[in-house]
């Protein structure tokens, strides 16, 4: 397996990923932030052809480059099936598999940070039939879990996030956690500057992930919520392709 993690501090504190199967030259990008050329050049340098570009959720803290990257590279743009977007994309469901040669990414629907949020449980069949890592987006991060009020009512989101947390906590201890954000992101509180972890470590030491009582978890998630990202509604709307439609209608 090939894996590259990219840590961004401008225009947003976030992590994006390029991964895939070197033997079959098949790659994918998760939660892209940089311009398309950045990932296209990186994939070419590694001998990968991009098959998929996946956004784990509709972002509210930055404008996604996912759709532009998919168009520029000829890859398929992937979102969870519950997304109501103004453009075509591959709509994936729970347990659906995205195949990249010997590397398999299985979809987990993990709502809470946003209703449509997905994670990708990744297996390299040349190494083991067991999962190796999970891309968790803004659901599970190192040290805490994602805020719950950017796309739903805070308590509703927290209750959904608790169920998602319990699903992730059931994964084996050794599964690596590759989140979409780290310290400095507005999408979580008290996040670590370390941008990766394991399920076992987070189950033991993560402030929210350690809570196995739903009501205590909800209370925790409703405390000390960070300020909303600037223009959060406009960013989500644009990432859904809706602002373009509005601007076009005004132009006409």
C-alpha cells in the first residue's frame, strides 16, 4: 500500500490523504484541500492513477477541491448517498467497497459531525484480510470528536455521533486512525498536534471517545463548542454546488 498524509494550515487546518495500490497503480484522494495539480502531480510521482476522490462529508470550514480534482484527473467523485447536491457524484452506502487493486476501502456511515459523514475502513489484501486503518474525517480525531451543530441541531448531532463512536470503538485496537483535522482546527476541541493514532489509544485516552454512556456523551459534546467557522453556511452550500446556481440566476 502507498499512503501519503498532507497536513495543511492554510486556508484551513486539515489533513488530506493520497493512498492506493502501487502494484496495480490505482489511487484515491481523501478530503482534498490543495489545488488539483498538487494531488495529480503527487499521484504521478508515485505511479498512481486516481480512481476516486472522496470527501468524508460536506465541509463547512473550507471550500473543497474534491469535485475539481475529480474532473481534472478523470476520477470518480464520491460522497455518501444521503448528500443532496446540485451535481452528479457516486453515491455510496454503508458497507460499500471501493476497490483499488489489492487495497479495499469499505464505507462506514458515521453521522454526527454532519448527517452524511462517512469513514473509510481500509484493508491491504497483500498484507492481511484484517483492516489496517480508518480514515475518520472529522468524526474521530486525536484527542476528541468533531463538533455536532454545523449541519444539524447540536443535541441531535451528538446523539448520532455517540452511535458512530460506539461503532468505531468496536474496531480492533491496532487499526490506525487517520483523521481529517488536528490541533488548530475549529471542528474539534483540545485536538492533539499529532495527526494520527490508533483505535486502542483513542479508546483509552480520548476525552469523548472514552465515554460509553450516551447522556454523558451528549452533555460533553454540548460543552465548550468552538466558534463557528466564518461563512460556514456559504461554504457548505458552495460545496453542495448551490451557490453557483444562485449566482448564475442572479447573473441572468
